[in-house]
């Protein structure tokens, strides 16, 4: 980086340079505190301005819009036609074929009665069809939520020894998950879910999928006794200390069905139009497995079966909610954790498919819909539900048009509950294990992890930490590690903002990072620094020290090269959106330090909020309004004018006054 070809525009007596005017930085008009607070709250909680549609409307129209807001079906229902219904009918039947075996499988994964998986695929989808804003989301239970519930509740109550209490706690946890989700949506606190970064979700989901796959070794190998721990060491120890109890019949059956499921998935990926092959594979496996066991009487040779499933629709469970139990704290904690995870997955899936079809879904409205379907579900013998990716992908590929596909799926499950549950008596558990493994393999997104490594090493660290925490610790440890690292990164961004040296791009008035643009020219006698974040108490001390170090480095470099001594320090404030009293105190200290070193502080491009607070703190008077500029280019012109018009130090005050008058 050199300065030989840097040309300074000549200054005119009227304060203009080659036709470029020097403009005064204005102080914004004062704003009442409560108005400012109102605007801040509005931007935090209502960034989408949901009340705009109610402006200038009659009372009746406002009521109709309110109903449509909370029940979107009344908005798009009037435009529904037979063509949409044909598409939704096909999609609904298709996802029902996946929902039935998945529901039974995931209920077993959560140490719950298998019938609960079918119950949870009947009532919640109906609620979501009324209140949800996504056209493509297919509602149901998920493996990660089931595993979380089994892990967190299982630490307090053994599902085998006390199944009734465990079941009641599962309903209670689901109720609190729904209550938490509704509260987040109603109070517009959806931004809390954003703290679960993409890297966190990738690592957490991958770790949870690995744990779920390892847990299915119990079903694949036909083991009767298995560890309740979820970490990989305990699971593998439980597997390999019982080698004498492995059932080869169960293992052969399990691996055959797993191969079939993976083959169907691979074939559908190669031929997207034949997606239904993969979608129908789980139900086909259940049917084939059930027929095979029934014909061969494999249940007498070590192949466990589901057993009897009760016929009939969801029985009420509102009286089973354990609000007075001594395990109430556990139920609340489980509900909050599983609620956040299910929200993160459901909203992410809904937004992904909405992007494909170019429509918008309201995250806060989705939270209310998820919360209500879990509250209603907890009162009708259902456990945690959300929008799983696998089921939603099948729904999307099947050509669904609206949430009516969820209604069709629910009706198909209703028919199953009323008429077909006895047919599942001989369904082998090993088939359910194969279905779960096949579904979980798709959640281990190693390509996303590789992408994180190439793009951002810290995000990769967050991802791997979440994965390792889940696999070698437990679900809670992995989640805490991932969220903790994500929050640490946020704190690092705030507490250690980037400060960069800027240089001039030749033949322009543009100033950019000298590392990014090595051909930039330095400005003799002037150090230009860019501050890359708002200035708060968390970073003010760091910025004071960092600015001082930049100045020391620049003076040493100029001294060793024999160039012009440093006279001015320009701070580019374009990225400083706000400042607090600690930041203002930091500026005062920096100015005093520069005054002692015979240097002048210059501010460029300060924002309205910053100017307002600097003015109230009287710092503008201390610095001098003439040393605040709209752009770095104008600040450099001012410094250049001073350097070339007042060589003797004794005349600097007069030159400064002259510059101020010209401006």
C-alpha cells in the first residue's frame, strides 16, 4: 500500500472541493422517551406490522380479519375448489400411509403405548388445518421430540415400572409445550427460537438421529433388556454385553426391511416423480412384516410384535394432566425444551417449502397453531406433535395445495382407529425399528457439516459440539453446549467488534479495508478506522484499547519509514447503529488521550441515534461540530486542508476556525 499517486483535491475558500460540497452533520430532532420506547418495542415484537390490515376498516371488517388471522382457513377457504381437493386428497392418503407406521414407531421410541402415535396423527392435524398458515406442512410426531421426552421424563420415572404415571407426565409435558408455544406466538416472542442457529440444529438433529439409530439396535437384535441411557458408550455396552441374547431371526428380518426401505428411498431420489414408492415403503413394510409373522408364527421364535391395539377414537385425557404431581417441574422443563425444538423444526420446515412455492408464512401465527394443537392434543390422548420434514416432504412432492391434506390424513387415521387396529397385532417391532432407522439416516446431514467447515469454522465447531454432546452425553447436554456456543458467538460479535484500517481506492473518493483491497493508498498524516458494530458497555473498553493499539502501530510504521507524522484519526461510524453512556465515556477518554498525543479525533458518518446521544452528552461541543462529517471522503478533505494550510503548529487554531467558517 503506497501513497505516491494519491492526489488531494484542492480546497476552495468557500469550503467546496472540486465541486464536492462539505455538508454539515445534522442532529436529529428530539424525540419523547415513550415514543422512542414504543418504536423499539414495535420493531422488536411487531416487525411485520400485523395490525396494518385493520387500519381504516369498519368494526365488522376488523372482526372478520381477526377471525381470518387466527383461523387462516376462513381466508383461503372461499377460494378452495375441486381441483385443489383432488390434489389434497391424493397427498393426504399418501402421507397417511407414512403417518400410520411412523406414528406407531415414534410412540414406541418415546416409551409410550403405540396407539398414542395414531391418536397424535388424528386430532392435531385437524387443529393445524384450522389455524396453520403453511400449505405444505404435514403434522405428526417426530423422532427427536419422542426421544427427548423419553430421555427427560425417563430420568425421573421408569416407563416400564410405572407406565400410568409416565403416560400422565407425557400428557402434562405436551400441555406445557403447547402453552409455551402459544405464549411465544401471542406475545410475539418468536425471535427466541432464532437463537437456535442453523449450525446448532444441524448438529443437534444429527446427534439425535445417531442416538435414535443406536437405540433401535434393541429391536433389530431382539433384545429384551436394554439401557435407558442415550449416550453411545452405554448403548454399545448394552449391545455387546448381551451377544448371547441376539436373535438372528429378528436381525435378518430387520436388515432385509431396512435394505428395502433404503432402496425405495434411493429409487425415489433418482426418479422424483416416483416419490410415492418411498412414501408407501413404510406401510408396505408393515403389511409385509405383519403377514410374514402371522404366516410363520415368528412371534414364537423371538420376534416381538406390537400386540393388541385398542379400537376407537381418542379418549379424553384432560383429567390425566398431573398438575399436582411432585414431578411437575420435570414436566414443565420437558415441555419447554421439547416445545422449543419442535417449533424450530416445524417453522424451519414450513418456511423451506413456502420458499419453493413463493408464499409467506407467519412465524408467530405458526407458534400459536402448534401450541393449540399440542394443548388440544394433550387433552385428547396425544403427545408432542410438530411438522416433521419427512412427512412434509412427501406432502409437498405429492402435490398438496392446502392444509386440507392434513384433514384427509386425519380421516384416514380415523378409519384405521375405528376399523383396522386389530390388523396391527402381529406387526413385528423390528419393522418399526427399520422404519425409524431409515428415517433417521436422512437427518444426519454430513453435507451441511462439510459446508459449514468450508464457510465458517466456528459454526462447524458449534455443529460438532452439539453432535458430540448429544451422542456422548445426552440430549440436554448437547442442546446446552450448542446453544451456549451460539450465544458465546453472539457475545463475541458484540464484545469484540471488528476494527479495520481504511485506505483510498485510486482515482475515487471511496475508502475500503486495506486488507480486502491491497491496492488502496494510505492518506499521509491520517489514520482511518472503521468500527464495525454498535458501541455498548460490553465492548467500549476493548474499542478504547484497540484504537490505541492501531494508533501506536501507525506511528511506529510512519516513524520507521520517515513519512509524515500522524496528525488525524478518523473513525468511520457507518456501522455504529447505537451507543450507550459507556460508549460515550469511551469517546471522551479517546479524545483526551489523542489530545495528549497532539492528535485530532474526527468522526465520519455518525447515525441519527448516535448523534442524538452524543449531543445530549455534550460530546459534540467538546469535539467541535466542525469535526463531524457525512462521509470519510469529506473528513479526509478536511484533514488534508488542515495539513496543507497550517504547517506551523501555532496557527492551527486559526486554521481550524477558518475551516469551520468555510463549512
